[in-house]
């Protein structure tokens, strides 16, 4: 059930004429009052031939006229209008049931609180089977104005309870993070100008596509301006950026002037303060033992960065920040991917915009690694080889599953649904990319004896999923990946165990495909050198050992000979 509170009006008689009229397409049938503030003596032009719309309007406006005469000035926008509509699949509701629903709606809104005999005057008019219109005049019987602030939230909560009580279709509860829907005027204008999107929708897409390219709000505005978008910054006397508005080229008002939309009116997470918090984070201090000794590209670094998404998910502010940055990484990947993947990846990025924001405040510093990976792709990535892109897309699929689960655990219904829609598009893109990789791998699968040995490694490393993996059509491709890794000095059994540890396989659609991308990625690491590892551990132990009465300090880097196993990392 949807209750849509309309903007306040000032013409009670005019709204009644519409409610009792034939409608715009003769869809109004048998208009009549089903409930009101006082049914006794209420003029109802739909059932009483002697009653007129003017009489009913005067009856509803009486407290308004009294207040106007006492204060000497008219009350502005005193007409409150709220259509309430059932879902198409809902059962037929009787007049008595609609009357109860109307009373609960006006009570929740604050128009006529339960037990308050001095509330506003209101009526509920039914002129169709599936909905009613509630009209109220917002001056109480005691002359005061009602408290209608946040009435939409309260009315929405009342609708969710009505659905439960009446056995109607259950809708998800709103959380005030959704973007504003296009108005009728915006949609008509876009149709008239031949635009596929309204201006605010078009601007939102352009801003989100620009975010991975910028490291500050000033850079973002400069990027938008260079892209041909009209930018109107608001600055303080010191020149500091205080706000911004943007306009779509060709979107003019009746005087031929550019129309500008503030960022917060385009989407809740595109206000200047929120953009600054996302963009202007600093790099975390890198651990001195971080690996730098393997071949890497922006695509590989992004895959590595995604491993941070599922860490510390119990910390809601960190998890929300990483999910927000995940959307930026999806957008950057969509921009740099091959042409045949654009449709699915752009649809994924657009869908994930709703999953990026919730009521939980994001600690954006925690997402610097992911956000830097998105910028790295946007600025430095060139056409990826098939394996690197397929691995990243598979990692994005898993990351989106993690995001959907986190939203579900927090009861973020809208965000979880958006993440699942994103997952559908990402899986399609990943399948398309992986098919080419599999074809190349299967063309050079190992000999039969090697396949038998590798199958034994699979059974030992992941006994619960071995049958599913070994019967998968892409098992020969996985065997090729394991054989390649073994030729490079890795142990297949160990690689399999590491891949399973990185992601559980119980929820994977196709475990063999998950293992292929994971092992291709991790097998790029150099083969561990026992002597080098022992030396690294000794250095780490010394670095963090404290003496009595002293604090642990990080030692300064000590130069090492060029031929040492601890040679400088570049």
C-alpha cells in the first residue's frame, strides 16, 4: 500500500472538483466519502443530490476562515492531499475497511491524532476500487497548525502495519536514503526534448562516473566542467568551496537561463560534505613487510584490494565505507572494460548506486585501499588481458555477494535488493569474460596422468566440493591453471587450500570457476623461499621487541647488499 503525500495546495474547492469529477480519462466512478472528521451532517455531493462542492469546501475550510479573520492574513498552502493506493494484486477492500485505513493514515500524519477532538477537518473520497484520496485543511479546530514535520515517514510506517493487519502485499520500509523520483514536469520535459533521462538522472550518472577520477571536490568539479557540464560553485569570502550545483546543457527555464540542481537534490550522497568525506581521505601507513615483489597491474591491485571488503564487517562504519568504495570500483571497471562488457557493467554500476548508501555513517578512511584501486584503474589502466579482467570480475561478484549479505544482516531491504540486481549484471559480465579464458585454457589441458594427480589434490584440499569441481565442464581449465602454477614452482594442493580459505565455496554457483580465478591471481606470487621467509620473520621480530621501560618503535630501514635475500623492494 502506497500513501503519497502531495505538495500542499491552497484551493480546497479545486481539489474537490477533481476528486468528484470524471478524472482525466473517465476513470473516476461513483465518487463518495467513506470517512471524515465528522460524518454526521457532512455534505457529500456524490451521494446527496442537494449537496454541492462549494458547500463541502466551505465546511472543510471553516477553521481556516476563522484563523484568517483573527490574524488578518491568509493561511498559505492549507490543503493537505494524500492518495492511498492498494497493490494491483491486493483483494477488494470495502468502504468500511478504507474508512479505517483513512483514519489510521490521518492519525499517523498528525492531521487528526487519535483521541484529539480538536484536530483538522478531513475527508476520504473513494472514486475507484483500488484507492482513496484523503483531503484535509491544515488548521485545527482550536486555530493552531498541526505538526506535520516528517509526516511521510510516519505515514509509511502506518502503511506497513496496515499491510500486515489486512493481509495485503508487503512493501519494504523506507529509510530516507532513496533518491528523489522524477516529477511529472521533469518527465514531460525530457520527452518533449527527446531525452532518454530527466536532467537530474542524467547529472547523477555523470557525477558518479567522474568520482573515480577525482581525489578532491575541486578536482571533481573541474572534471565535470571539462565534460561540458555547467558547474556553479558556491564559495565563501576566503574562496573555500561551500557548495555546488550543476546543470545539463540545454536544460533552460522559460527565460532561456540554465537550470542548476544542487548535489543534494540529485542524490542524497552527492552533497558537497559527503563527497569531500569520500574523496579527500589519506593513504594508510603501509606495513614495512608489505609485499612488492610480484608482477602487478591496476587490475591485479584492484583484485587484491577487494580482499579487504569482508574484513572487519562487524564494524558497521568500516563496512559501509568499503561498500561505498566498491561502487566506485565497479564504475571505474565499467569505464575501462572492453566494449562487449559495457552494457552489463554500466547496468551494474547504476544499480549499485542504491546499495552504496544507508543510514550508517561511513568511516571513509577505512576504504582508502579500495578507493585508490578505483582511481588507479580510472587513470592508469589499459586494455587488460583476459585473465586479469576475468579475475577482477569474479572478485567483484564475490564482493557484491558480501555487500548484499551485510545489508541483509542490517535489515537494509532496498540496498540488499540493489546489490542482488547488481550481482545479476556482474555475473553476466563475468561469465562472458571467463568463457574466453576457459576456451584458451581447455585448449592446452594437461595429459591424462597429470589430470589424475591434480584430481587427487582437489579431493585432498576440498573434499566437500571435490565431486562438484571434478564434474564441472571447466575442470580441464582448472587443471591447466594448476599445472601452470606447478610448473612455476607452486604446490597445487597448497594453492587450492589458500583459494578455499579466501572464499568459502558453499554458496558459489560454480566452485571450479571460483578456484580458477583465485589460483590464477595468487599463483602470480613468487614461490616462497624458506631462507628469505626466515630472515623476514627475524627482522619483524626484532622490529617489534621492546625492552623493559621502553616503548616499541619501528626501526629505520637498514640498507642491505644487492645480492642479499632481503634486497630492497622496489
